[in-house]
């Protein structure tokens, strides 16, 4: 009878140890996934990169996707626009490059506005929580 109790106790201890080991292994795996740094962002494109892509035969859609993917912002002067047009860039591509600065400025303004926006706080020091009406 004593042998059966010892055998059952050892079996219980083994199952608890296996569960604990599996739990610890899972935690370690998840911790490893959480601590891996994100890949570095691709470097932004330059005007020379865009010109070389056009000359090598890339179509406008692929170049636009690449500009969006690298989050490149171009601040083009009128001389830059003339030079890009003389290099063979299409109107659509030059217009998109001009719009990158406008879109970046709008996104920055939106981030700033949403940072200061709180629907329940009025700047006079009163708190209007749920249930309050003006």
C-alpha cells in the first residue's frame, strides 16, 4: 500500500514539474519575442535616387510606393521642380513629391492636436465627465 502512495505522489510531482517547466518555457519564449528590437527604418530617398529610379525604368506607382515606404519628405524649390522635370520625371511624380511635405505637416499638426485634445476637460478647470451636459 505504501508503494502505491509513493508512486502516485511521484507521478503528481512529475506532472506539476512538467507543467511548471512548460509554463517557464512559454514565458521565456514570449519574453524573447517582446524584447527583439524592431528593424531599423529604411533610409529616406534623395532626389538623385528618384531620378536614377526613373532612368532605370521604374514606373511611377512603384516609385510612389517606395517614397511612401521610406516616409521620405521632399521640400522642393522651384529650381528643384524644373530640374526634376528636365530629368524626365512625370508631372504626377513631381506633384506627389511636392505633396509629401504638405502631408507631413498635416500629420504633425494632427498629432499635436490629438495630444492636447481631451473631450472631458475644459480649460477653465471644470471637469465634465459622463452624465454632465452643458
